[in-house]
C-alpha cells in the first residue's frame, strides 16, 4: 500500500526514474528512524561479496553483508528480530529491531542461536538531513509503502526484492518490472 506518511518502519522503494544512481538504483530501504532532524535507513536488497566472517574472523558464520547505503561504509550495522536475546536493541516496528550489544550478537551467532532470517548486517547506512527525504519524495524519487512483511522481511530474497515490490504496486509500475537495470542495454 502506497502512503504519504514517512515514519520508521516504512519501506522506501526507489522510483524507476532514479536510473544511474549507483547507491539507490532499484533499492528497497527500510526506514529505521525518521524525525525532525532527519532520517536513517538500510538498503535491504544490495548484498555485497563479503560475509560476516570475512570482516570479523572471530565470527564463525557465512551471514552475508549488505550495502546499507553510502554513509559511513566503514561501519557495521545490523537489524534483527530477536530483542529478547540482544540487549539494548531499538524497536523499529512490526517486530524489527536495530542494533544492540554486539558482543552478545557475536556469541549467539557462534553458538548457532541466531539464524540468517533473524539478523541482517550492513556496511554503511542511508541518511538524509532534516526535510531532505520529504523533498526527494516530492520529487518522485521514492515510493513510500507499508512493510507488509513485518519481521519476516529479513528472510526475503534480495535479488528479486525490488522487482517483486514493483509488481505488488501494480498499475503504472508494472511496465518497469521487466525493464533492464540499465535501459541503455535494452
């Protein structure tokens, strides 16, 4: 469902018109914070070639790392669905949480307590200054929708996630679902 309301927990779907933007072309972003100072989100569908073990050898796991956005790409962030296990988590909405005690996270992953469907790691984040996201939305850079997947969103296939969301929107967006990522290749 398309909405005009920007608030944490909503999804930002890149309009097909943002072609050429390397960070946001065909992105689906979970908005984890939105207030009068600005907005923060993580790109859900841009996996990198790294695993958590590549970055932190003390973690014995092959959980994928995702490109969270162009800001602070040298920092690791995470969202999850297990706040009872991870102290100091910040609730986003719909059973989704951001951050928490990373030492506990490392221990739980090494013990096999947390699965890939319960946590996702990101290098960097997507950030907007005060009113910047509203301006981009008004310029038709983003479609704002409800997160109909709630806390199951972390288990979604990243490769087809943008296309699937565009198909679910229907109407004028259907034609874009099969367009090549780079229209010059058409």
